[in-house]
C-alpha cells in the first residue's frame, strides 16, 4: 500500500496585500499549511531614484532622496548629505548638528510608531495602530512647524539644515516627550505581556546571530539576535558620542525580541531628543557652502543607523560638476527581505505576516 | 406597561373569534415569530452601528457622524448600498449550494430565538428542551460555512470554509460542556426554568463559586469562537492569506452572512444572560428592560474583546480548544455535578 | 498555574487599557466643518505673490525658481523689451508634477513665489492642475509674507539660451548651498537666528 502523499501547491501573496508593507510579492510553496519555499519578487516600487539623482544638483537631489525611504526621510537625507560633506570636507556648525540629531531621533520614533501600528494590525489587534498614529501626529506636527512638511521634509542640506526651529518647537517638544513614556507604557500594556501576542511571536522566525551576520542584517533585527552593533556607538557619525543612551539587545532572535528591541529604542530615542534640546547651543545653522557646490573628484560611502538598519549612500563625483556621477543607496530592508525565505521555512502561512512585520521591511528601501 | 399582558390580551382576542384552537395556536405562534423577527432585524441594524461607534471611541475617534445624529442611519445606508450591488456568482460555482448557503446561515441565526426568553412570559415557545434546541440550531451555521466554501469554486474560499468549520466544530464542545454545568445545577433544560432558578442575585450562576465563573469564562471564549470574532476571527481576517468563506459573495447574499453574524452575536449574548446572569430577573425595571441591559452588556464585552486582542493562528486556536478548554470544561462539569448532588454551595 | 494567572491578568490589563479610552474625548476633527490650523511654514500649493500696494506681481523673471525646481514643474514664458529686460508673459506651474519641496521659494530673491499653507485644490480633471499666472496670483493674494531681506545672490545670470522651455533641473545650483543669511523664505526675519 503506497503511503499517503500530499501535493504541494503554490500560492501568490500578491503585490496587493494588506500586510506586505508596501508592494512585495511572495510566491509561497505550501504543503498543507506549512511553507516549504518562499520566493520574494520585488521591483513593484522602483522609481529610478539613483538614476534621477545623476541629473540633479546636490541640492535638488535632496527632495528626491527624501522619497528613498519615506518613513524616515530625515535619515535618507542625512546619509546623502553626510556623503556629500565628506567629499567636500565641510564642517557643520554645532547648532546644525544638534538640530539634525533631534530631527533624526524624532524621525526614528515616528518610524517605530509606524512599525508598532502595522505589526499589531497584521496580527489582528487594530486598536494599537490608531494609538501609535495618534503619537505620530504629535511628531509630525513638530516637523511641520519646522520645515513645512509631514513626510518628505527637504530639511537636511549640504552644510547644515535649511531652517531653524520656531519658538513653539521646544515647548511642544517637551510636552510630547513628557507624555511619550507614559504612552509607550500603554502600548506595552496592550501587547507585550498579552498571551495571544506572546504565543504568536515567541519562537517564531528565529534569526541566529550567525545567519544575521552572514546575510548582512543590521539594525534592531540584528540586535535582537544578540549581536550588539549600533552604528551610533560603533562607528559614530555626527555628534552621537555626546549623548548617553542604551543599545537594547536580546538573545533569542525571534519576533518577540525584535518587538522588545524596538519598543526600547523608542524610549531611548526620546531620551536622546531630551538631551539634545538641553545641550543645543545658539549659532548658525548652515555652513558657508558655495552656491555652485562642486565637490572634488572622488568617491565616498557614508552610513548611518536608520530605524531599519544600516543605511548607506555611495556618491561618485566627477570633480568639476554640480551633479553627482553615480549615487548608490543602500537600505537595511533589502538584507532582511533576503533572509525571509530562510526564516519562514517550516512555519505556517500566518507566520509570514508576523515575521515580515517584526523584521520591519518596507519596500521603498528595497526597490528605490 | 407589561408587554406580556398585551400579548396575552391579543391571544384572548384571537381565541374568542371561534376558530379551532389548533389554528389559533398556529396564528399566535406565527405572529410571535414575526414580532421577534422584526425586533431582531432592528437589533441587528442597531448592533452594526453600535460596533462602529464602540470601536471608534476605543480608538479615540468618532465613527459615523454624518448620516443622522451621530450616524444612526449609517446601517440603513449600508443596507441600501448592499441591496443595489450586483449579485455575482463565480463561474463553475455549484449553484444550488452557493445560493442556499447564506439563506441557511440566516435562517439558523434567527431560528434560535424560538426558545429565548426576552422577559417574564415573553418567549415564543417555552420548550422543555430549550437550551438543547438552541445549541442544535446554532450548529446549523457550520453547514452553511461548508456550503459557502464549497460552492464558491475558489481554493481560497474552500480553505477558508474548511478552517472556519473546523474552528466552529471544535469550539462547540467546550460551549456545550459549560452550558451543561449550568443545566446540571438548574436541573432542567428549559430556559424559563433556568432563569427562575436564579431568582436572587447571589443565585446567578456566574456567582456560584467555584464552578460558575469558570463555566462563564469557558462559555465566553467558546462563544467568541463560535461567532468568528477576534481573537478567533481567522475566517474573516483580511490580513491573512486566505480570505475566508465569503470571499465570492456580494450584494444581498453577503449582507445575509453579515447580518447573520451579528444576530449570532446577540444570540450568544442572550444565552449568556439567561444562563449566567439571571435572565430577566432584576428589581424595579420591567423584565424585558433588564434582559436587554444585560444582553447589550455582554455584546459590549464581545466588542471590547474584538478591538483589544490580536488573533490566534489556526493551529493555536484548535490546540487551545482541545487541549485546554475541553479538559477544563469536563473537570468543571464533574465539579458542578458533585456540588449539586452533595448539597455544597447550594443556596 | 502561575502562567495561567499571569495570562489572565495581562488579558484584563489589556482590556482596561483600551477601555479607558472610551471615556476620553475623540481627538479627530470633523473635516470640513472643523479644520486644523496649518503652521505658517507649511508647504502647500505654489502661489505667486503680489506687491501689497501696487498689486503687481513681485516676479522679475530672473528664472531662478525654474532652474531650482527638481521636477521641472515651472515654466516661464517671457518677452524681451527693447533694453533686453525680460517681461513676464505667462507663469505656468504644473501641480501634478510639483513635489512640494519648496526649493523655488528658497531660490527666489524677490518674494515672488511661495508655498502657501493652502491645500484644498483637488480637481476632477488633470488639466486643471496646471495653473497659469492669473490663478497663481489670485490664490496668492491673501497669503501673508515678509519681503525677503537678503543679499543679492551669487548665482550667475542665466543665459538667453535658456528660453521658455523648461530647462530641466540643471544649471543653477539649488538654494541650499547658499550664504547663510538666506535662511528662510519670508517666514521669520533673517536676523533672528544669528545671535
């Protein structure tokens, strides 16, 4: 008697899906409920950002680079501007450095709030999504009063920042920071010890440290696997060495640890913003950069710690031109999408959603 | 104003017309059924609005505000919209099966109200196997889920239908066991008898420690799973891959499934009220007001659960039922039986 | 057993955390009867500013905004009079292409173009998104602004070959690489930040 054979079948978790964090397509090969193979198909959000930048001056590139990773626009601009400043050897005034740090960390909080909302939405708890976005409104209001936009800021420029903060910024920021820790406590009360959340996330999608390092994963996903690597501390850029903050890291590398790392990071970012506001001096916000900014010939790679990992910009300058010759951007989500087929193998279909949400993959970084 | 007295008066009026008593009974029952049906249709519409408002305020927003005062006409607008949608049938669908699935779901949802007491004397028919009848009828929904899954001729609908049927079947068992604990104590399957055995507030089955609260909690969990609500709403979750059994339905057929779900929610709340919270007992206010207060309170609890908790994966859900709820339910049943027979806590 | 108790406790804590929001007032606004007051620096639609006394457009057709735009959304058509000075014929902004970055506002030395904090301009017809001089002027009439007090820009004059077609985002550099007195486009006075 031949043994019972089940047949594998393929399902398309298509580009239009409420839980794929952008337009990502997975072709899943299933055996019953268990996933045998997962193949990501990308390219649905390709906007040719790197090519566009080859035809824009450095200042005009910045609105374009804003859209590279629109959940953390400030980081996208920052990494590009750092590269350009490294090429040209420009030193930034102190106040501009502090302003940049404040904006970057506020942007990190906003991005983690999106992650928190979408993670709980993917798992079925719809309410924390709205709570996260309620806090995000406060952060976006702070951005809007400074630079005029809520998502794509065009704020960090070569040589400094574009505008100084208005006088309402600091009181409003203090108001936000005062209530933020309490709000994060609220978020934790709803999800962190919830038995349903625990059983969905514990031991799901375990990422070993060796696998993480081999795939080049960085950011909170790496720190949740036990590798304590944060570019703000291990390869400091800007003025991060002046602030006291902890780098959270956990041991298991499952979805639950990644959740804990990001919740802790939100709190630490709030602390950094508080310290930066205390320490910020008065002064210029923009260095003396020539109007026709032409960096010397050369190539440079700069990297920063984004909320999703290491974000890098590689600029090749031909020397006597206002436009870069080649811009290459690197986003942390690309590596995390690469490791996803490994992680989901052996899990059930519903875990694909949980794992993707916990890795915090977003498509604009991948497709550019 | 006693509604029971009104019905009694109408019945006397009908009986005095001189028709044969069998015909009088049939007409009276038919009339009662129509009244209950209309009441439930209104309740279902109200519940849809209530769900939207409760979920909105939990999320610190307003919900429907434009259609009427605080949006109370919103459900009517939605119903009109659904009525005018095109009624599609997938190609190669199994037509009779596809057609009858929502109807069976709808009918099963409403038929359970034959035996539910809305107040003192306000019951369509006081069957002496009341609760057994209700549980048997609510099990009909499984058939409609399977029919919907099969008749849609879509592998996603089939998978979704199978999963939800498995879920409902595996949560029927703990529900019945928790109900049995109460029945053992009350000594009767009739709904009216069960309510009357809870005459004082300390006699309500939810307060009869130690088996009462455990039975209540098991019942609530099983009821949430029966009505496919979070945390057990895998069959309806849009965020999951397979979209569920009603993916191919549109227009009025979809509206029937939708309304049946809300009526089911009201049914399980009504059963919880009758069995655990003392039914229509309560001081001062008329009995049907107490019944409605308690039932809407339970409905609110179910809505609260939906908007707070994430959802369980299918295998975790089944594991939870069979490995945890069923043994606990049996232990509870034995405890209840022992308590009743030995006379402990028997006040 | 301890796990069970902690599970039930945490479920109940979660319930109460969402439940306490039921007593709070909603934080959303009922648009369009209630509107959020936009901050003054908010970058909304592009408008052309006119002089408050004479009512004429402030634009001197220097073409800097056209060159600064990274999306080539601005098109300026002009004539030349006998002395070779440019006279504005039409100023066309395609709001469908505009990315609302504000570089045009920063490039302008004459407070002629601004991103006003207005945003309700959706249409049913895509051609209506292309605004001409009259519409730009009309929408910009009630937008408050401060005349820019800045040194003359060090940008080279655009050559006559850069005619009416959009020159595309090349030629002049963007305003970010500018001397630091040019810090804002009419919002706060330039002197405030330099202490």
